C-alpha cells in the first residue's frame, strides 16, 4: 500500500479504512510491514557515536534577549543582565551596530542530581544588534540598575547644519 500524501489525507481522497487500521489501538507497529519503508541496505549503526552535537550545544555562547526602541532623539536598548557585574559587561558601538558581551558565573550550591528544574542561563553571552539609524558614538550612555542594562544611543542628526567661517592666512601673517 502506498502511503497517502498529506493533501490526500486532508481532503479524504484516500479511504480512511487503511489508515484507521494502522492507527488502531490494537495495532502494533511492525506486525505487518505493508506500509513500512524499505530498509536502507547501506545503513550501518555506529556504536561509537558519542553525541558530539549535544556537547557542542552546551558550550555555545548564549544570545542575550533585548528590547530595542526609539524616541525622537535616541535609540534605547534594554537587556536583563541580573547576576552580571557591570565591570564584566563589554559594550562595543559603531555608527550602525552594537555588540554586548558578558559572562554570568554560576555559583553551584548543590549537586546536579538535586535539581528539580534548571532553566537559568549560566556562562558567556553576546548579542549583535544592527541599528536602524546611525548614532553619535561619543554621546552614548549605558547604566545598570537592579539587573536591567539600559543603553541610550543618541541619533545622528543628518539635517543639522552649521555655517563655517573661512579663515584667511593674510590676516595672520601681518
């Protein structure tokens, strides 16, 4: 029996009896292999597989969640950095990008086996944010209060203009 496509099952163009038989509570998978895919003869199970992908995920750097919004004159970025000393935060700013890096040290009070839940992120984290507008780097400010980091980036005023006076070297030589 050919396995019906999703569209065929959705529209009901294939008799439901065949599928009902497969999904019936009394049916045990493997009892009849009329719907099973043919086994791949070239597949060999690796007994030495050590789950290296899972190990690399645990050592990855975390991504810092942020809020970013604008006011009339600035772009504001907020991030929760509770448990991180302000001295351990590294904030790099260019005219169109902000990078925030840090590390949250874990102080383990009990053995891993005694935990019911482990949801807090410990370790290094970073975030690269492309800014929607250019900012004035020299006037940027960052402050941390009660675990909330707030970065204020004044927008570059592209419409601002000034009058320049032309100096002459003739007046200075006399």
